[in-house]
C-alpha cells in the first residue's frame, strides 16, 4: 500500500492549486478586457479627417474691362418662372398640377475663365415643411449650378450641367452624391465656379452657406470642361432671391468677385433676341403619319419657340422627377393627345394645360402650337386664334404636306440613323453582358469542381488512404479574348434613304379621334384671321389635292363614329318588325287546319262585303237575280284555286299572303329561310339608311370591315357571322347578290331601290329556297344551309343532358335595350301543309323550326 501523505503537504498543494486558478482567471479577464477594448475600437466610426486648408486665395486686382450687364435670361426659362423686384426675386406658379413641376431659368452670361460666384437665398416655402415622402404630395426643392448654352434648362437632366441641391448632394446626369450640407430658408447660398488654370482648384465647383465652405471643391464633369458655363437655377415650391453681384451678401473666407463684376474677357454673353413689336405664334398644319412632330421638333429648335402641347407637359413632368405609368398603347394612344397617368389627380386632370393656356399670352414670347387634329379643323383654329390677340402676336400657319424639302429629309435620315445606331449599340451591349455572364458561370463552375476535389482528397487522407498530391495548378492570367474586328458602323439602306417620314410606335392621332374628325379637315386661310399662311413643302393647290385624296382614302378605312340612325330608318324598322310578325303569324295559321278554315271563311266574308254595296243597289233596282249572281261570283273568286306550286312564277305572285290556293308564298319557310329574309331586308335597310343619314357623296356606303360596327349601331344587336356557318361575310353576301354586292371600291352597294316593297324580299327569299332545293335534289350537298339556331334563354335541364329545353325564339326581330316599335306575340308552328306527302318541305336545311332570325334577336325570351 502507498504511504499516506501528511496533512500539511496536502494543504500546501491545495493552496497552490487555488493560486494557479486565480492567476488563470486574472489572465483570462485581462485578455477579455483587451478583446473588448479592441471591439470597441473597431465599432467606433472613424473620425472625419480635418478639412484641408483653404486653397482659394483672394482675387487679385483686375484692371480689365468689366462686363456691362449680367441678368437672368427669362427668354431662356420655363413658363412657370415668375420674376419680380427687377428679376432679383423668383417665384413660381403653384395652382393645381403646377406645384409638381420644376421651374428653371438660365443666366444670360456664361463663364469661360477665371473664378466667379453667384448667390441665392430661399425667402419663402410655398408648401408645408413636413413631407411624408409621398409622390402625391408636392415639396420644395432648389438646385444651383451651371449649364451650357442651349442644353436642357433643368439641372440634373442630361450630361451638360451640374449642380448642388438643397439636400446637400452634387448632381450630374443620373449621379447624385453627398457633397456638402443642406441649405434651408434664409441661408445665403453661394456657388463658386473656378476656371482659373493657375489655381490648384481649377475646373471645380464649390458650395458655400452663409459665407462658410459647405463642400470641398468638386471637379467639373469632363463634358463641361472647356465650355462656357452659365449660372442656372432650378426650383420648385419656393421663392428665391438671386444675387449676381457686384457684392456678395455673405463674405467668403477669401475675396472673390461675383459674376456681374467679371472681366468681359472671362465671360460670354448671349445675344438678346431681336426686339419686335409682336411675338410670333405658329400653328403647324400637317397630316397624321407624315412627319408632323419631327417637323415641330426641328422648327422649335431652330426658331427657339416655346412649345404649347400636351406632350410637352408630359415631358416637363418627367424632367421634374415624376414617374409615369406604362407606355401608351391601344386605340386611345396618340402623340397629339397623350394620356396623363401619374396617379396624381392634380396632374391627371390636365389643370396644368389650363394654367399654361391662361398665362401664355401674358408672357410675350414666341410659341409653336402643335395641335395636330385641332389645327386641321377650321372651328378649332378659330378658337385658338382668340387666345393670341392680333395686337400682341403675329399669327402664322405653316402647312407641311406632301413631299418634304431637303432639310426635313436630311433630318429624318439623321433620326433614322441615330435610332439604328442606338439599337446596334444596345444589341452589342447585350451580347457583351451575355458573354461576361457565361464567363463568370464557367469560372464559378471550375472553382466548384476544384473545391470538390480538395474536399474528396481531404476525406481520403482522413480515412488513411494515400493520395497522390497533384502539383499546384499554375495560376494563369486571364487570357483576354482576341479583340473582335470592329463592327461596321450602321448605315441606312437604299430604301431607308428614300423614306420621307419616320414610322413611330405611337399613332399621331388615336383611331377614335381621327374617325370623328377627319372628314372635316381643311387647310387654313388668311380669311380665318391668320396674318400669314405658308405652304412650306408644296404649293397650296398641291396641298389641297393631297388633303382631298387623303380624306377619300380614309373614308374607305375609317368609321363614322358620330353617325346616328335617322327617323326614316326607325320608322321603316318598326314597320318591318310588324310585317315580319304578320308573315309568321299567317304561316302558323295556315298550317293549323282549324285556323285555315277560319281564314278561308274570313276571306269569303271579305269578298261578300266588297260587293255588298253594289248588290244592294241591284236589289233596290229590282234585279235580285243579278244581285245574287254578283255575290256568288265574288264567293267563287274567293275560294281556293288549283295552283301548280312547282311551276309557280314566284315574281308573278300579286299577294304573298295568298298565292291563289289560300297558301302564303312563304308557307314552307323554315328557320334558315326566315333568317335569310330578315338578313336581306336588314342589309337593304342598313345600306340605304347609312347613305341617307351620313349624307356624304364621297362615301355612299361602307366596307365589309365595318359592317358589324354599323349593324350594331343601327339595330342595337351584335352581328354574329358564325351562326351562319360561314367564315367570311362575302360568303354570305354571295347568297343574296340580288340584294347587295361588293363594288370594286370595297363599298357594299344595295341592289334594290330604296322604296322596294317588302313583298319583293319575300319573293327573292322563296326563289332562293327553291333554287337550293333543286340543287339538293340534284345531289349538290353544298346547297344546304347549315345555320346554327341559338339556344333559347332560360332553357333548363337536369345537368345530364336529359332536360327539356324551352322552344327557340320565334317572335319578331328585336334587339337588346328595346326597339323602335312594339313587338307582336310569337307564333307556334304546326306540322300541317298543303303539300302532298311526297312534296313535304325539307328539314335538312337547319334545326327544323320556324324561328325568326339568328342570334335570338327575332323572338321574345
């Protein structure tokens, strides 16, 4: 056995262990504390470096000649800039949608060299300072910067300007970077442009607030270097005081000249527009699809006119940062009258248009008014001229029709080439992106495979399996693909070079608007109040001929949207429905033996009544025998006669209600025959009514394309060609060439005179029925009509196909929403006939009933 330890020795060892534990804990705490300290140091944000020492120095004395006058150029401003106090205070229009649109103005003097300053101060906020970030709530905004002459007026729009905004961001094109402090109401904000090549801050722009530097010198975008830069102010929902000099409101840490104290050699002034007693307002007149808006764009650029149009308002809203919905499409889409779909009621209600229309005459600037449809209508031109008084404006109409001049053709080719180039560049970029995507995908796949191999090798080592280590793969530099041969620059084809106009994705005028107005299009004249009418491309006579030809061509393709059925149509239609009902009732009565006898008795009574007066005279004269003979003759004539129905001359029948044997001519009409009769008369009535109601000698009819539209407009029921079992309308019209034909012009022409009796359509239908029957007897199955009889509304079944259906509609023709006249009760067909058993009418032409008309429109439901 091992000897027992002494108690003292045991105690000493326990104390040593406790001591070691204390030391370990202390060391652990120390390490933990150091680690925490390191974490704290890592979490602490790095302190901003102290701003560099101001490198701008006091401006030296300059004895060169000074610029004569510097001011804001209100001819180069948006229409909502409202200057007061001699141009030092800028306000803006704010009614309705105007509060969402940016206002902008450019100075008339640009800086070419040197270092110069201008200032601005927000003196009034026109909206509540609290903003919830909603796009539907207007807010204030200020941008101060520089732009090149002729570039976009709006700072932040395009590459030829740069600025600081009131949020402290530096803005160039689509780039927006935090560069300085925000500025608010009553802050004096200075923007310094340094183009002094000897300065360490050359080609930079800086922001100062209340005399203190608020941003470091920011390099000018490369697009602006070396160009004259004009102070530009863009703002919204604020009033601004602008100071161009000669003295600053807030002194900078160094002496600096303001723009109005600049040396003349350092600046470039815009030549003021030649003063004129009157401004000019131009009304361009052209045709849709013939380069109208391309001409307007070119004219406005060249003349420097302000455009007044809906498309310009939408463009303005877009440049003001408002997002618009999907690109327009469909029949309502047009460039002339685009839709405002911003989701902001104040903009979507076009209140901006109303405000601009009211303010335009007061601003005394030159305008171009590209209202394509309105400028082609004499009544609209008259209204437009009233907004621009002759005492203030020279009112000019410019007609652009026919073959354009060389300048416009060159512009079109330039635009076409630009579109082609942009498309080619987009395609090239897309291919490059796809190639890069594939390269990265291959690289990722390769790395994944290498990682998988390493993992498998590690597992084998762990399992004790010897693995031959592969030599480390040599890292190869990415081999750049051999540069492809540069693609040839896009060029126009010979056909494209011959084009006079560009094709656009959006119609110039919507189909609906065009169809309602084109027939009234006309050329302007001085008699309407214009001071000048210029025919820019072709002579007045040629333009008149072109317009006339264009209108005639449109009449072949456009619908008359405003056409309404006249009183004559309504009267004839009501009379027809009553007559058709009487025909069907008579057929039903004749097929019922008991009713047929009653009809015959009624006919005899009518014959007796017709000779009653003459008979009475003979009786009074004492010749009773002659009186009885007269009545007997009348009764005999009223009795049914033997008629060879097979050899009957249909067109020789004098009374379609009785062919002589008591039977109506339409005795054997079935569903298809009644439908053909109704369709014949309806087309006849439609074509004649259209010609009378439209009263346009250039358009005596309409084309097959618009048949369904006019049929629905007149009869208030849809045209359903499929119920006739045919694919084309012309196939159906071929069955009734005696009623309607299609002319070489494409117009449908009625073959029967307008006053043709209704009985004649019954004869035509019966003759056609007999012809079909003869063809079927001869073995021609194509002669059979296979119309689809519509199911009756309200038919009930047991859900398994065994339920009984309600009878098909058999009443007179009608349409949804009421009719022009009263309706008669529908008849109930019977199975009896005056034909012998061997000559029973065929039932293979349709469903076997005698319903009145297709689509269910001839019967009650």
